[in-house]
C-alpha cells in the first residue's frame, strides 16, 4: 500500500527536518498519568490553537481522573514551551 501511495502524482516523501516543521494547526501536549509508583506519557494533539490546547489538555486530565483511568495527571503543552 505504501508503494501505491508513493506512486501517486504529487506525493513527496518528507525528510526528518521537514517533518519537524509540519504544523496542521493542532497543538501537541504531553499528558502524564501516574498511579503513585509508575508513570505513563501520552502525546496528544488538540485541535485548539495556541493556549486553547492547555485548557483542552487540562480537561482531558480531569476526565481521565474522573473516569478512574488514572489517579494523577498533569500536562505539558507545546504552546507553553515544553518543560516550562
């Protein structure tokens, strides 16, 4: 199937550097779930632009805690500057 896609007119394979600069308008956030002894990192994209992604990530954390999927959750979003 990949070969069929690559044979389509106008298809270009992007290099690693080009892929780093692709932006579809979605903001990425790293969501960390914890149960007190272990952690799970999840990279999620939110269609919210700019700071709206932080609110969407916060809502995702609240939902995950409320639904019992995790006992602890925090997020770190691209817009805010990862690690800031």
